[in-house]
């Protein structure tokens, strides 16, 4: 049949869409697993080409990490991002330490004004319908439970 897409052609089309919107390709996303990261569903996980990702993180399906430029989003080690977590570094730096849990439930962390910075320490728990925006500092061991 004309117009059929081969499996490799399908991946190419997906990667073109991702590239157009500034996200890692499927293969670049899976390359993060070489550093011990677990990407449980590479088709629904979107990570910006500008995000700096540490080691041994777990990304469940439907996680989105956005950053508009290099050095705007830094993720440490051993964090777990459950489904529907969105980290959105559009107007300022977001730094996340080590060993945090984001979700289950909707979690949205976003810089929403020019120059805003969000710093999240280590070993925190952020569960439920959490929204953290603007200038924020959450120290080590912080918890916001919905």
C-alpha cells in the first residue's frame, strides 16, 4: 500500500516532531539509560534538549521536562518522576537536587516570570496536585503532600 510507514520511518517522524519542539529524540532519550536512568515509556516521556539530567533517575510515562535554553534545568540523581509530572523552566532556572519523589498525582513546577528561580533540595516528597511557581526555594527534606 502506498503511504504505509515503516517502523523505522515512524521513529523518524516522531523524532522530527520532537526536534521541531526542542525535545530529545527517542534514541537520545534512551541514551540517558547509560547513566543508570530508567525511561519507562520513551514514547510519552518528553525531555528538553537543554535539560541537564543526572544519574539513576526514574521517569514514569507522561513526564515532561521543558527548558528554553541551556543551563535552565538541572536535575540531580536518584529522583523519581511519576506520570503527569511537568517541570517547566521557561523564564528562569530550575535546579532539583537528589532523591526527590514527584507524584503520584499531578505535579507542575514552573518558573512563570522573568528571572524567577526555583531551587528544590534533596530528599523531598511532592505528591498530589502540587503547583510550585515563581521564585521558590524548597530545602532538603521538604514535603508538599496534596
